[in-house]
C-alpha cells in the first residue's frame, strides 16, 4: 500500500500509560515531547532521578536511575530510556526500553516508547510488530499507534485508531494536526484541512510557545501550503532548541523551493546532530545542488573512506564526479565500488558506468555474463542497445522488465517515450528516475514540448544553481517544424472581423457624371473663343471618360475574380486618371486579393493622403495592419473613418448617406455593437441588416444564428462555409475561381485536419509565393524549383530571400541560409525577416548574433510569443535557467494551447 506524503513530515509522539491510582508530578520536560512521561515508584533513588530529570539535569537523572536499578529495575530502565531518547541517543534508548520489557512483560509504556524509538531509527516494520503486542487505551496511545500504522501504509488500522483519537476528550493540537494530515493523505481534503486549522488555532492561543508548539505549527502550515509561515515557525522552534526533526523538515522545505544553499546549511546541522550516513548524504546532495563543488569534493573524499562499505556513498560520489565532468574519478569510484563490495549491484554499477560514460561497450559485454539478476541483465542490455542506436530492440527488452519502480528502467522508458514523442505516459517514468541531471533535462523537455510553461518555470527556478555548472547532459537538438503561423500565409483565415472585412470589401465604381464638369468647361470656353483652353478641357473629358471606363471594367473583372484582366484595366485607368483616389483604392484592393498585403497597404495609405473621405481605404488599411498584429493602429483606422464620416455628415448630409455602409462596418470593427444594433432599423437596406447580423455574431459568438439569417455580403457563400468549418468542423467544399476564397478555405482546412483540394488558378508571382509556402509546409520536393521560378520572375522580390532563408535554415544548409540572409538585409527588414533571422541564429548556434536577434525581435514584436520561445531555448541550451524561468512565466500567460510549436526539443541519441 502506498505511503502518504504527509508521513514525511508527521510527528511521532511517545506516550505512556500512567498509573491511575497515584497522581503524577507536573512533567514539563516530556509533556509535549515525543516521549512518554517518566514513571514513579516508591524508590527514593528513582524519585530523586525523576526530580533531576524534571529540572532538566539529565546527567544527574541518569546517575540516580542507575542507582535505582537495584530496587526497581523495570521502571529504572524505562526512565533511562526516556532520558536517552530526549538526548537523541536512540540506540541507547532502544536498549533500555527492551530491558524494561524484559523485566516486566506487561509494561505497556515501554512497548509504546520502544515503538516510537524504532520509528526514529526508520525501523517501521519492527515498530508495527512492537505495538501489535499491546492495545492502546488513551489519546496519546491512540495517536502514536495510528501514526505508526499510517507510516507503514496500513490505512485501515491507522484510520481505526485515529477515529478512536477523534472520540477522545483529551485530543491535543498535535493530535488534530496529525489526524488532519492523515485525512488529506487519503483524499478526505475538507475534513483534513478543518482539523489542521483547529490544531493551528489551538496552538495560536498559547502566549508563550515552546519548541513543540512552533514545530507543530511548522508542520501544519506546510501541509496547508503556507510555506513562509511554516519556515517562520520551524526557525522559531530551532531558535529554542536545535533538533534533527525540525532541521530536517526545514531543509526539505528549502529543497522544495530550490534554495539548496540554505538546505545545505541545515543538512550540515543534521550531520552535527547525528553524523549518520543519511545526514551526510543529504549534506552532499545539497552541496552539489547549490554548486558548492569545493566543499562537496572534501566531504565526498571523507565519506569514501568513512563509509567504504556503503553503496550509497559510491553512488553519490559517482554522481558528483559526473556532474563535474571528471570522468576519470567517476570511473575510479565505479571500479572501487565493485572491488570493495563485490556484489551484483556494484557489478551492475560498474557495467552501467562503462556503457554510459566510458562508451566501453566491449568491456561491458565481457562483464555482463557475471551478472546474476535478470533485472540487471535486462537493463544493462537495454543501455547497450540504446548506445548502439538499436532503439526498438531496447524497447523490447525493457518492456519485459517486471519491476517498473527501478530507476534505470524508468530512465530508459522516459528516453524512448520522449524520443517517440509519446508524452501521455512519460511524466511518471521521469518522476521514477534517479535524481540525476537527466531527470531534470527530460522533465524540462517534456514540459516544453507539451506547453506546460508554468511548471517549466517552477522547475527552472528550483534548479538554477544545480544545473548552472553541470558539465554533462543529454544530447538534444532543437528542431524547426513548419507551422502555418511561421510561414506567414497571405490568405490566412482567422476568426476575426478583419478577415470578414477582407472578404466583404468590394471595388469602387466611378460615376460617369463626374466628367460633365470638364465638358461644360470646354463648351463655355468655346463660346468665349478661347479655343486652346477649350481643347484642353475637352481632351480632359475624353481622358476622364476613358479612365472611368477602364476603372469600371476593372471593377467588373474583380467581382468576377478575374484579377489578371482587372490588373490590366486598372493600369490603363491609372494612365488616364493619374493618382485618382478611387483607382488607387481599387489597385490596393486588387493587391490584397492577389496576396500582396504590403503593396495593398501602400496604395490604401496613398489614397488617404490625397483624400481623407475615401472611407473604404480606412477599412483596407485596417485589414493590412491586422496581419502585422498592430491592434492599436487597426482600431485607429476605424476611429478615423467614423470621425471623418461625422465631419462629412455635418456638412453634406446627403452626400454622407452614400458612405454610411462603411461607417457601419467601422462600428463593428470598433466593437460598438450595441450602438450599431440600435441604429439599424427594420426598413433599412438589406445590406445594413447583414452588418447588424455581423455585429451580433461578434458580440455573442453565436455563429449558428448568423448562418440562419439571410445575409447579402460579397462572398457571402465563402463566409458561411468558413464559419461552418471553423466552428462546426464541417467542410463545405465547392469549386471557385476566387483565389481568396479557395486559399483561405485551404488554410483553415489544414488547421482543422480536413482535406481540401485547391482549384487550378492562374499562377502569378504572388500565388507562386503562396504555393512555395505550402511546398515548405508539406515538405514537397518542388521547393527549390519554385524558388528558382520566383527568382526568374523577380530577383528583387523580398519574399524570395525570406522563404529561402527559412527553407535553408530548416534544411540546416548553413551556406545557402547565410547567403539568403545577406541578400535579405539589402531590403527593409520586417517582422517576418527578423523572425527568420532569429531562427537561423538559434539553429546554427550563433550565440553572439542570437542575443542581438532576440532583442531586436522582441523590440519590434513584444506581444509575439515566438521571441520568448527562442530566448527560453537559448537559456536552456546555455544552462541559464534564470532566463528559462523568466520566459516560462511570460509564456504561461500566452494563449498557446491551440497553436503548434514552431520549435521542438528532440532527443536523437542516448
């Protein structure tokens, strides 16, 4: 049966059965101690010893108890046991309690106290055997018996005696806390916390607290997760008296917080209080984890001679030398362990070292035949296969191992699962590994690849000093995996208003009546006999007429998705009309439809510089800015549109009504949903009602209601199909010659793991760029060919060098990647360019330039999680866990659950 965590911190109380027919003196020495009170007799010498004990003069008490042995041996032995227990001399205490029992087989307090002493010596099974010979009959006895049964994992018996304790009127604060800890351990959280709280309140009422009060409060607050309060109370207890139990408890808290330097100080105290193997192991472990290698080296050398028959000493010494990268001394320790101990365990230890650190596989094979344990043989063979790269064979071998608690079995399983990216079961195997650096690295990799950044940050903080100076760690690689987000697709689908707006926007007609002003001016000038001036005006009217015709023909082609023909017509329109704002808006919209978002932005911006009342240009700019994650500037476009519309409305109300459609769209973008919904009436045009439905969609998220309504937007069929796929995972496929609709549907289908086949489109430069992105995403073998085609079409196209840099970085082709970066720097670097540069420096391990790249990217894209991902990986690779911690905290606040990670940590070799 499993042992509960609370038992690590639980206080084992010693109790005694006092004689009912004789009052005892007030015992301030043992009242709150984990020891039964002294026993009284009519023997004057023992009574004198009792008085000395109660006054704290332990040496005098021992002297008189020894004299009293002649008259009442059982009680004298018992009281000697009590004194030695209080002095921390548990071996002597055990001896005296056993002697007391030998003198009086019915002496129940001696059994109780012997059991408690055995607990102190970690001999729990013997303690259980001892208490099984008596039946407790009071609150103190119920408590210690319950705790011992809990310690051994006998939940039923522990529960029985804790229930007895609960029913006693003499239950103490310590009893409440102990019972509460037990209940928390078996899942009865509410009642457990309630009892612990009661115990805390009872102790808080004591004005002059002693050691035991503070110690109990330390345990209780720790159990409730109040670590600072626990530390305060344990320190207060230690200020009164230095004890092993309080020092050990405080040490464990510091270890859990990663404060290994403070834990090492406490561990040194443990050595002073009890120079046992356990104390020394704690001391060395914390010296190592606090990177105090000099002191650790001295202690390790001392222990190798002091405890030369202890396998645990050889293990920790070996671990220390491996951490330092001192393979020579690590080899010596492994060999020394085998030479000194000559058992199966030490032989396996030496074979293990030969495989993992000496890479002497032939030596390992020679020694393998001498192993007797099937488990050791299987694990050694597993390690051999891993070193040789026979991963499937290693997996077959370890799967036959029955002891799934073996640390090395879990070491192999954790590696194989991480390598195979089987994350669902890996954590338990990592937790069951030995506390070696690989366990930290494996857990870090697991947390990173599964996007558990909060846990990753906590893990990093705890190990900042421990890992800082580690010289050996697993061979890992950082792998770039193409994602939709990283490739910056021009026809990306996002469930936001700007994506809808991109689909909704239509080109603008020019009213033919606008050329009448030129005709009128020409006729007037003819009547005034100014023939040259009249000719100029009449020529303008002809040019304007031709320009309008080309523009309006282009509009027709754009509405039919014939972008090639539209492009020709708009070029002609611009020749006739110059920088006409409507023509420029249409060119901007054409660029947006073709997939050239940067160029589209330039035209929309140019329109507004010439005429701030061309309202759809604000909407076009908002769409373009949304692809740069410029949310503040996006909202500014809607705000300016609404403001300028209001100016026009105040001066030309009739004229303004023509453009109200654009204002209503801007209100949706500005999230003025309620105001817009109230503005639109039943008798308004149908298109206004469609905008109202759009506002309701973004306000409520109720896409089903939106789809029920009859809407009249341009590309309405596409909008409905995209919403259905996004929200309902249902693909409604239909043929279309509109590249915007088709490629947007393809993008969304990919993110939803749906199969959508692209239609055949006329491949111009912009579509070729988009196709190259998909080639990279799919890993097609046409990438280089298409990059060459793009270069032949336009060697000055910046996307040529961006995509080349990304592709060659992905392929680890450093020479061509460097050349692509050099060419890219000739142009104005944008966010995507800086991102690809950062990836290149990370994956080529260019530490100096990587720092500059990260800083630059975070400067221009402070809200993009990818900069922090790269910085986190830089910290991990350089053992700078403070950097990993800082970025883990930032990433925990990011929304990454539904995003594929662009960078993965992979284990390729064992």
